[in-house]
């Protein structure tokens, strides 16, 4: 079969599925709607696996499908770049998406928007695939905005809830702030390189490495720094890096399956993918890398602290996602692109697993999300419990689970990095290890261990959800255990990603192997830090449950700071939302209504009216007035003739 | 057939005018059905007649095509001179397409003076096509002014409670501007030895001072029409009072006449002045993008909000023109077409709501999706297009203008790109308050979803928005040669 057609079929099968479920959903019925969606995404998954195996045997592809537009000598193409990086992303995206599709059958069973939901998640998969398979900036932006749109629709899926439609507007607008930078970055790329095609740009990049321009106040700027920073602003929006992270926790207003798919496993990793894809550009700007590193380290640390005090089960996982995205960003800043994508992949599996497990708890608890009203669930929901523990172990980085390898790769890479700020980042990721282990097992102990704190009615209905829910949990648990072990060697020796990402300071040169890392683990700091975190969680939430409350009392300011999430939301609301509205009112009232309409338009009209009133008085209608005027005029004319003409 | 071959433009102009007069002749509300069907037939036929303009247009040539030229008033050397290039063809097609939609939109809503209503639109269609085809100064001026009359009547007769104020404001505002244009045309004609040939004016040598004066005179006419800040305040009032169809035509086509005037008349006739005044125009355009967007944010009336959004989007058009860059200018022209579809569609959506509850206030609604899911789909789609989502036509123009502007000046591009945030903010905030949320108003709970007629017209426009968004290549192809030639012409100084 023609390769190009095969590639085209991957996103298109999802698109067709989305259109079927969306537009014909009410006609073909719920079952056929989910069959078509799952069929489409399932086909995409199978094809992605085939393509991946083809890619890893050395068949890369870079070509265009059709010409979107030609303008001013620039060709804007829609096309695919199929290399190891996109192949890994395709497999991860379609696999997690498929699991979420199956899970949704159970989770959304009673929802009136059932077919609409399937349509959205299939559409999401389409947009995400277009994003990762793109070979140019235009299509990248298309997929980028496409996933943003679907995220908007899905966060606001329960559109009668004020909180949901507030959250989706916020998510879209914060992402648009990122896109503002992103589109300018694309503008800068086009202005500098005259093309939006990745390969053309990457090939030409080294010759522009020292190109500078004069910025404001006579400062000297590297073009590459500008381009990378602008593109990274876009990445910060999608991948929810501080200070553009505020939308992600609120996005938990959406149904849980999409929290797993979009707001943990795939869409939020688009920014990470973007930077990895652009690694040939980022490598040319140390300044940009330092900024990336710093932002990532801040996100890791700040968000992990907030996760410690959350009581909503989904929000704990959401903040852990933020913190883990910080890890990936740190890796990017340390030029360890392969480690970042490695962590992206393992994280996709175990974070989707954790979200789906949280969702399983939420259905069982009849949409109760507060962990303070849970407890002791492990006996009632054994499958959920075991898979959730597996996910948490992977997240905490305990060997030999998937997260251990990817996180260790990042920590080692930062340790050896020469990017400015790497020292700070190293401390941040080390502290992050303790915090990650702590909040992960805080969740486990609060929800699944200890006494049962729910009311009797909920307790009587509590049971493990149906198989469509538990099968995806098990299916995701497998790669959460094994993905690291399998992938670590090819990642470390550089054979997995080949030259699809730049290898300069990554973990590739460190000679790490799976066996070596496992053997070394007991002698390494991260391992013991993680164990400490788990132990602390056990002490605080299982052994001495009164401890956290007394700690909160002891440091009330710190506790409030964390509960308020450092006040980002209030600040933004005050400055941007209220500020824009206030400015709008001011402009409208004083600019449009008073200055232009009141003073200029109606003012001129009034002046004309008054002038007319004055002129009208001359026409009094009295004959002797007119006669008098005539005589004056006659005398004037005669004088002029006599005196002026006479001389 | 010879008539169609040699006089296609004349046919396109006069066929709907004659059709409109025929509809008027059946002027009797008891025979409203006949008036409606005749109007539909005429508008569809006009659209079909305009298709050869697209299919037979030679895309490799920047010359005027389908030219008709005969002396008209020989004493004053006024000619009946028509022709189209790659810039006017898309605008003519936009006019014929949207007139069909508008006729369908007024189908059931207008119950009084039905024949006059449809006749006004048909006659206006012909006159607007005339504006886009006229190559003689006086002919252009006549079409330009004549189309004010049906629009004035549409607002003044079928409009809302404050229609007289709005209609007069609209009329005076635009008339004041266009009188200056007439003065400039008369001056140019004297300088050209009596001719009113616009293409001849393009090559007329003019001193710097004269160019500035001539340009400013044209600027007065076109800036009001577009409208640019600060002469924009007639537009929100006119939109609020106009019936749905009037709003659609006003936003979709009338505004484009101003932008078209810059390309056809002001820039090529006074290129040095255009370059000289460009910074001011760019400043006003960026002001439109940001200032007007913030004003749009606080509007309580949906039509006002969309009107302000139109001004903001037209700011992109003038920005794209006056950075003198190919991609930006082509993007600006795509934006003109795209804005025609999107703003037209949004006004249709407001019309759908207005027909049901007779309110344009955002606060009246809320939770519309619960009772009108199909409608909600369309309005969210068009709102996203208005916010410039890739895959819709709204993206293409904005993208190309931002990209093109960036290669000229990064700061301009940065200010323009703010529209990504503020444009999404005002549009989606309106959608949130109208479409989503719980139903507060018991009347909303009674609303019925789209009927077939409404569904059809929205689907038609949505298809256009999507097609241009997914594959803008044909649209860009048809204008490429003309834009290149225009930019080359403007780059050469007349001094």
C-alpha cells in the first residue's frame, strides 16, 4: 500500500469517526456512535503501530499532501513528517485515546451527551495527530488550535454548570495568550527563513545562528533567541508552565476521561513535543534554553507544593501533572530532548491510568471527588486500587516502574547539564522527587486506606465499576510497569529517536542502561528521596492522621498561600479580566459615546443647527429689512466702482 | 449568448436591478409570495450568471477582464467603463452569494411591504456589483452613492425603534466623506484633460502636495465606509436598527467597498501620499484592533458587539494594505471575503434569536444550547471562525496579515496579534452568556430550534467559511497577479 495514503488514513479515520458520531449520532444510536468512534481510533492505533515499526526499520518520510495556499512566493503546505519522534507520539496518542474511548462507554453511560462526547474525543485525536505528524509550522498551528478548540468544548461539556463554562473560557483565553507568542514566533521564522517547512528551516538554521537585530533601547538580540522564546511562549500555554498554568487545574471541570486524555496524557504535552521538534533551533540559543530550564524548574517545584494540600482527588492528579510537565520542560532546557519525550511517553501511560482510576473512584462514589469523604476503598475496589498503586509507584519513580527510568534520565541529564541555571534546576527536581512521592501516596492512603468516611448510602452502593472501566485500567497498567524497562536502552544509546531530536547534552552520552540503572538505584539519592516521600505520606495519612492538620495550624500563612495557589488566579482576574472590562467601559463611555459621538458628531450637527438658526434670522420676511439691505449693498457697490476702479 | 460573453458585467449589474423593479411592480402585500419567489429566482440567477466570472477569469493576467467600454456622456468624457481584475472578482461573487442568503433570511420575517423589501436588496445588489466593476470615476461615484438609497430605506423603513436617527447618521456620515471624493475626482479629471478613466488616473503624474490632498479626500470617503477609528460610530447604530438582512449586507459588502476603494483608487493614484500617510493609517488600524476590541468586550447588545467586532476585523484589512507587503495584502483581501461570510453569519444568528424573542440583549438569553442545539452548533462554529480558528476562513486572513506584517515590522505584528486574545475574549464571552449556562429566562425554554430555511442558509455560509479555511489556494490564486501588479505600481514613485 502507498505509504502516503497510509499516513493520511491515520488522522482521517479519526476525523470520519468524529463526524459520524457527531452529526449522525442521534440517527445511528449510541452503540453505533461509540462503535464508529472506537473503530476509527482503533484503526488509527493499529496503523500507528505499523508505521512505527516501519519507521524504526529506517523508513522515514517527509512530504506534502496538498498546497494550502501560495502567497507572496511562500508555499504553505499541508504535509507529514514521519520520523521516530512523530512515530512515538502517534503510538502514545492513539493508544491512550483508544483506552479512554473504551473507558468512556462505562463512565458516560448515563450521560445525555454520550454521542457528542465520542465525537469530541475522536475529533481531538484527529487534531492531535495532525499536530504531531506535521512537517511544517502552519499545520502544527492548525493542530495546536484544533486541540485547543476540542479542549474548550470538553471542559465545558456540562455546559449548564457555571463553573464549567467559566473554566473553558479561561482555558481557551490563557491558551490564546500562549498562541499570541506562538504566531509571532511563526512570523519570525517566516521573516528570517522565508519558509515554514521544518526541514528547510532546520537546514538553514545554523547559518543564521549569529544573526542579530537591534531590539528596544538599543539592545542586541539574537534572532534565534527571539524565535525560540516566542515559540516557547506558545509551549508554555499548552503545556501549562508557570505563569500560564492557571487553566489546567480548572479544566478538571470536564468529565474525567478527557482529563486523562487531554489534560494529562496528550494535549498538554504538545508544548513539550513542540520544543523537542524545534530542538535544532533551541540548540542555537543558550539564552532560550536557560529560560526553558528556569520555567520548568519553577513549575516543578511550585506546583508540587500545591498538590500537597489539595483534597479533590482530580486536582491532586492535575497538580501532579503540572509538576511532571515541569520535569519535562527542565529536560528540554538541559538539552535532553530524548529524556523529555521519554518521560512524556511514560507519563502519558501512568497519568492516564491515575486519572482513569480517579474517575473509577468518582463513579463508584456517585460523583464525590473530595478525598476527605473517601477512605478504605481498597477492599471494595481491588482492581482500581492495585492499578492506582501501580500508577503511583510509576509516578513516584520507584524501580522498576516506568517513571523511574524516565525521571532518572532527566535528573542525570540536569546534573550533567551546562545550561545556565542547571544547579537550581537540579535542586528543584530533587526536591520534586520527595514531593511527588508524598502527594502520590497521600492520595493512595487517603482514598484507599484508613477508615471509611463516606455516608452510609454511598457506602451501600460502593462496588467496582464494570469491565469497560477496569479493562482500560489494566491495559494502561501494563505499559506503566514495562514501558520504561523496554524503552530505556534504545533511548539511552540514541537508537530510538535517531536524529529526529538533537543529541548534544542529553543522557545519551552518559552510558546508562536499564540493568545499570536498576543496579545503581539503591545507591542513588532520588531512590531514597522517593522512599522518604512515601514513608512521610504513610506517617501523615495512615499512621498519625492528625499530623497534617496540626502542621496547617502551625504554619497558617504557608498553608493559605498553598491553598490560594500563590494567588495567581486572583491576580489575573483582577488585572486582566477586570482590567480589560474596565478599560473597555472607559473607552466606550469616554471615547465612543462622549468624545466622538457627543462632541464630534452630534456636536457638529448641533453647531450646524445653531448656525442655521442664526442665518435664518436674516430672512425676517419684512420688506423694509430687505430694502435696507439692498440700499446698503448698492451704496457699497457704487463706492467700489467710483473709488477702487477709478484709480 | 453573445450578450453574456461580451456584456457579462452589465448583465450582472442590471439583471438584479431590473429584477428588483419587477418585484416592485408586483407590490402588494397580498401577493407577497410571488414577490418572495421572484426575488429568490433573481438572486439565484444572478449568482449563476456570476460563476463564469470565476471560471473564465484568466489568472495569469493582471489586466482588466470582461471589459466593456462605451462613451456615455461625451460632453464630459464620461464613459460607461466596466472591468474586473483579481481583486474585484471575489468581491462580486461575495455579493451575489450573500444576496441569495439575505433574500432567504428575510423570507418569513418581513411581513410588511414585502415586495419593496426584496426589491431594495436586489437593486442594491446590482449597484454594489457596479461599484466593484466601474472603472470610470463618475460611474463609480454614481454606483457608490446610489447604493446608499436602498440601504437608507432598508434601515429607515424596516428598522428598529431608533431607525430614523441611525439612518440619517449613516447617510450623512457617508455622504460627507463621498462629497470630498467627488471633488478629488473632478480635480483629477481636470488634470487628466477631462477624462474620468480611473486606470488613466493611475498613471497621472501628480506633485507631492496634490497627491496628499487627493489621497486625504479619498481617505475621507473610504475611511468612513470601512469604517476606521474615529469615524466608526455610525456603524454600531446602523446595525442595531437595521433589520437582519440589512445588517448582513452592511457588514458583509458595504464595508468592503471602502477597502476596495483604497486598492482601486486611492493607493494607485497617489502612491507617494499613500506611503507618506501609511504610518497614520497603520496606527488607526492597530487602534481598531485593540481599542475597538475592548469596547466590544463590554457591549450588552449582540448586534453592537458584532458591529464593533467588524470594525476591529476591518482594522486588519487596512493594516494589511498599508504595510505594502504581498502576503499581508493578499491576507487582507482574504480577510475581506472571510469577514463577509463570518460577520454575515453572526448577524444571521442574532436574527434567528431576535425572531424568537425580539431581543438583542445578551442578558435575555443564556442556556440556548439546551433548547436549540443545532443553532448552538452554528453559532459556536461562527464564533470560533470570528476568533480566527485555523480551518476556518477567519484564520487565513489574520494569519497572512500577521505574517506579512512581521516581515515589515515586528511591533506592528505584535499589536495586531493581540487580536488572538481579545478577539477570542469578546466573542466567546458572548457565546458563554448566550449559548451556555442554565436557562434563566422562561421564554428561552420555549424557543424552537432552527427550521429548514434557517438551517439551510446557515449551512450554506458555514460551508463557505470552512472551504476557504481548509483550502484558500484558489482564492489566493485568483488575486495573486493583480496584487503583485498593484504593489509594483505603488512601489514606483510618481514624483
